[in-house]
């Protein structure tokens, strides 16, 4: 059985340490390098060839000059072929023990399970996900694929490159249990996006300590967001949503 399941019920999240093997981590890093490389080719962005993981994350990399090309989620998606390999990672059998049978969501109908990565530069507020509950997106976008076909949704966030207590995901433990936060709605990238109004005090939040390869598995009503990256390197992670009953 996965990690501490009572933590999932009570606090709305649980942490799975070392959710990726070093081989799986290598695969993910290689996929991201390939994604960025093909994006550069598509947009005719000049880059030093060959593009390698160490140079991509190197703090002396001219402040990650390429970052403006990867701001949209649509370019940070793993390809169908990559996703079919990711779905064979051991974390998926562990998730099945916790959730029972599930599917990885494809809410925007890209044609395959939507798994995407994020690259958060040090001290760049705009790179992190703002505070929200994932359920808000589903409530706002009733036409999303499988929106009402499953009773439950669970998000999985996996650190690819992270420094404990310097960066990662901030959660409000227990906030999935009947708390309601108000939000206003904006339209962006062809979908309705919620923005929290009057967020709770950050003193009740918790920066989940995660190192590279650790995963956070959380309830879709849990209030959460990215934490400003106070580390020395970029923070990279990938995420997906499990739909289950
Ligand atoms: O990684 C982040 O900055 C935010 C991630 C997030 O909001 C999510 O996984 O739903």
C-alpha cells in the first residue's frame, strides 16, 4: 500500500519518497531535453547543439534565456509516445494500490493522457502555479473530457529537480475537507481559469519537503500552489490527474 493513506484522508495529501528510480529520472530528463529541442527547431530558435540536461539547468545559463518559449502548458506536454513509456513507471502500480483502477485525464482532448512538466526559475514568482484547488478548473469547464464520468480526482506531482524546503509545492493541510474559498474567473489559453480571492494566511500552509524523485499525491479539493523557488537551481516537476471511483 502506498505511503501513509490516513494522511491522504485527513490532510488531503501524502508524500511518496523516491517515487522515480534513477533510470526513470534519466528518461524524464531526456524527454524534457527532447521536448525543448524540438520546440526550438519548430520556432527556429538558435541553440547550442547538442542540447544537454546539465547545460539546461545550469544556473550560469544566461538566466534560462529560453524560458519565455516554455511558458504555455501546451508546449510543456510530453508526447504520446513519451507518455506511453511514462505510464510504465513503477509509481503507476503504486497508485493503483492506493486508488484502485484509474485513468490519467485528457481533459483538453489532446488524444492521450495529459502529462506535463514545469520549469521554475529561482525567485521568479510568475513561474509557479498560483494558489488554487484543481477541482475549480473542472467546475469551470464542464465540457472537459470525462468531467462527470468519475467520482474522484487525484493529482500527482513529481519532483524532477528540487531542493528540500527551498522550493516545491505549498499545501493547506485539511483544506479539502469542506472548506470553500472564493475565486474569480479569467479566460486564458482557451479555458476558464480561477484566481483565488482573499487567500488564507500562509501561516496555515505547509511547504511539503520534497527532493528530486519524490512525489506528492493530493486530493483535487486541496488548496495548493507552487512555492517561490529559493534554491540555487531551477525547480522542475511533472504532473497529471488520475480519474477514479
Ligand atoms: O508546480 C507548481 O508550481 C504548481 C503545481 C500545481 O499547481 C498543480 O500540480 O496543480
